[in-house]
């Protein structure tokens, strides 16, 4: 069950124009991951501010953002899946992407999708994002490069997506590409959703 998404081209253009670096902060209040399923072993770094002087950082706050379009931060396409909290297709106004009644449900669907990917062996950014945002519709390389730099891993690092901190960091970074910085979801908020629905 593959749910690819189409990224807004302007977001990817911004990524290409920036010198993207990350300040590493590990072991931050349970947000950092510890180990992955095979080498190399990584700790997922996070930072405390969103963006300063071209340095892209993951927001580790836990405030629920407002105004995220369709409450679908990872742009999951419409499908026959009976996602919890999704609007029926006949009430969907955009015709391409799922719409959710609340942002929590959109984040939940994103985590569930990525968990399914992990269970199918899609556990590196190269495998995940090439499936999620195929080159036929997206600038997939820029997408992978951005997320890899945001998490301080390589495109082929095996990620332990059963680790809440790693999953939350991945969702947060992907939401920046999918929706832009102003509609992205912070790491701490994603962690709250994971706990609320007991997803991992």
C-alpha cells in the first residue's frame, strides 16, 4: 500500500538555494534516538530553534501548529484506506490529498504509513523517500538530501523507526518539504501524537 505524495516545487527550490547545515544536539529530553537496526548506528540530532541565518533545524517544541492545509502534514494521497479522522471522499474539496478533521489524525496517518514502510523493509531515507515522493513527480534527490541533513544521517543509514524520537524527527523533517516551514509539525508535537494513539 503505497501512498506517494507530490511536493510543492517552491519548497524544493528553497532547499536547493540554501546551504543546509544542522547543529547536533543529542539526548534531548528523550527526543534523540539511540540505535538503529544495523550499522551505522546513529543518534538523531535535534535543535531548539527553527531556522537562523540559513541553518535549518528541527523544531523540538510540542505546540500543536494551526493552519496546516487539509490537516495532512505529509500530503498523503486520497485512497480507500479508512484512516481515523479522515473526511469522506465526497466531502474532500481538493480531490488529490486526504483531508482530516484534526491535525492529530493527519500526523497519525503519516506515522502509520511510515511504520508500514518500515515493516516492508523501507528503512533508509533513500528507500523511504523514493517510494513516498517518486522522481516521476518530485525532485526526490533534494528531498532526500534535505531530510538527511536535518537528521544528520546519510541517505543509506538504516533508521530504527520503532524509536519514537527517530520517527518524530523524520515526520517533522518531511513535513517541512511537504508543507513548507510555516506549516510543518514540531518533533515534540509528533511525539505527543505517537503517545496519544500508542503508535509505537
